[in-house]
C-alpha cells in the first residue's frame, strides 16, 4: 500500500469522524474513488445514497427504526402475506365462499397471491444468475435471516413459494431491450439448466436469496413499477458492498440497509424503468439521445459515422443507462464507477459523459469498422480500464 493511498484513507477517516459530516467534502473525496479497506466504501455509499443523515448523533436511533421497519415488511409480505390475512388469522389453506382460488374479483387475496407469484418467479430466475462469473452470490450468508428460517414458522417463505409454484401455461415475456423469456408448461425449478443454482440446506441461505427478498418487497411496496428485469443488476453491487463489510455490526444488517439504499437509488432512476415515460424529458429515450447529442458536440466525425451506419443510441445505450453500466464491466469496476456516479454534484447526469467517453475511447475502431463490427464493439465493450474512462468523462463534463 503506497503512502499516498494511506494518506487518502486517513482523509476519509478524518472526514467520516466528524460529528456532522461535510457532504460536499465527502463527495469531492468519493468522486475520485473510495478505498475498500475498513468498510469505508459501504459507509460512504449509505451517506451518498441519502440513507444515513450527516449528523452521526442520529444514526443509532435512525438505523434501529429502519431495520425494525424492514423486519415488519418481512413479516407482513413474506412470512404472513397480506396484513388482512395476518390480522384475521387466515391461513392460505382457508378457502371460503368469499375468497377462493377461482374468485374472479381483482381484489381477491388469492388473485393478489397469484400475481405476486408471477413477479416472484421472474425475480427468482434473474437473481439465481446474478454475476455468474463470481461465486459470492451462490455462497451462504454469514447472517441468514432468522425471521425467515425460524423452524417454528408455519407460514410460507419465498423459497417454499417458488418450490410449490407450477407454471400452468407457457409464458412468453418480452422486455423493452428485446429479451424474450420463455417458460415451458408444467415446470418450475426444472427451468434451470443444472444443479448449479440449487438452494442450500435448511438453516442456510445464499446471498442471491437475500437479494430476491429485497426485490420482492420492493415490488410489493411499489406496485406502479413492481419488478422490471435489470433491477437485480442494480441491487447486486449495493448488497455485495454491504455484505462484505469487515465490520460485522454493519454486515449483519446488510439486507435491510441494502433495501433502503436501493429504494433511494431507484427513486432517482425509476423513470428509466417506466415505459410510459420513455419519451418524456425524464425518460430513457431523452437520456439516450443526450448521449448522441453530447457526442456530436465533442466528436462530430464519430457522430456522423454512427449516423451513416444507422447505429441508433437505443441499440446499446439503453442497457448502459438503465443498468448504470453494471453489465458492461466486472463487479469491482462497476463499484468504482458508482463511486463517481453517487458522489457527483449533478448525481446521475455524470453518466452521460461517461457513455460519451466510452465511445470516444474506441473512436478509431468505430471509424474503421462496418455496422456489424461496430455493433459487436458497442454491445461487448472492449476497454476495461475504468480509470481512463472516468478521466475522459470528467474532461468531457468540464468542457461541456
């Protein structure tokens, strides 16, 4: 560890030790990258994502309140689905004339239950394959949720619901990025190609199961957006950062803290996931076109080349922008990029110059390539040096 890096760690520690943290000073430090030692990044992200207040005197009370609230969500939405069922003492097996599985009433608890299962199955498929190039999400967590794994718990958990659910008919879903998911009839867990994603023994749970709970509860609390494919890629880096915190007192509550930080992050980016807002000024189409308009300002030749080849921004920037580049780089590099995105004074406006920088750094290849070659380059971005990308992005931001 170099002396300059040690000095940088000391700068962070000094800033974070203040009774009232100077947010501007912290953001300036974080923009150039946060040290991973000592749980510094996990703590900084909680502050940058507007979870922890700047006044440290408030932390203990605030954290207890939030973590208790999350435990309440677990009880009401997973352990005892539906407040009414919990209050009335109605179990899933109790079928009455007023509410039974074939009841066509959209307000039926059963109707809600079946709709929730559709969302759950999509989440389940996505989180099982989260960051397949690393083993972390398949490994057991050090702090399995005791509320969920309580052997005395007579209610369903998400694990049981997925195991018990059988898809009755073939389902085909196409998302906005053109990905089609086909579920064969009469299969549930057999959808998975191998035993690589089998659940762990009773009493244990994998990290992906924790992410699944976070996303399911988010979908329940936000019915207007629910769950959209790709959200798993956004919650993953946050959870990984918190669940690998060397401080066990923070690590133990990684699930609850991740949920609230993810919720705050989505509040700033949820418009990207709402199709009805695509063409509005806050929607994803406007942001995709912003990348090309900024590119035109800085590199007209490259912009014209992409235009001549009819390479439209939605062919590749849709994924870059909606998923905050989480699929373009390895997880450590994604986390480094997010240090800058979270701490930029214009928040996620910095993502636009980052995308422009990614284009200009491969300009020679793009100018020389044909349509097919260039589409391969853009959909499988070749540069892994995120420091060079962020440096170029900062130059572009300052000049713009």
